[in-house]
């Protein structure tokens, strides 16, 4: 059965494969080079993502500190305003008396 009817198809296919083998080898080496470049870039991007995540965490902590400071300042300002209003209400000014802040 070695000399069957479609032997010429097998021979033609074999010749096409042998003729294109160097091209396929070159394509394979280019693909491997591209894979290694992508791996390097991927590693660099992963490092950048990690650094950005750390920066976001630091920014969030700083944001929380500033929010606390703003709340504290608002509380102090409100307390001072309440003290001034109560002082004005408790000590109505007369012609001789004036409420002077800071003196």
C-alpha cells in the first residue's frame, strides 16, 4: 500500500512544509521575542500598579487626617461663636460698657 493513489498529494504537502520551514522558524523566533518583550513590559506595569495603589492608600490616609482637622476647626469656630453670642446676650452693652474682644 505504499504506492497508493494520492502519493503525489503527500509528496507535494511535504515539499511545501520543507520549503516553508525556515519561514516558520523565523516566525517562531519573532513570536518568542515578542513574548519576552511583553513579559518585561507586563512586569514593569505590575510594579507601577503596585506603586500607584500604595500612593492611593497614602492619599486616602492624608485625606482622612485633613477631614478630621476640618471637623475640629469647625467645632472650634462654632464653640467660639456660641461663646461670643452668649457673652453678648448675658452682658448687654450699656452706654458705658462695650465688649471689646482681645482687650
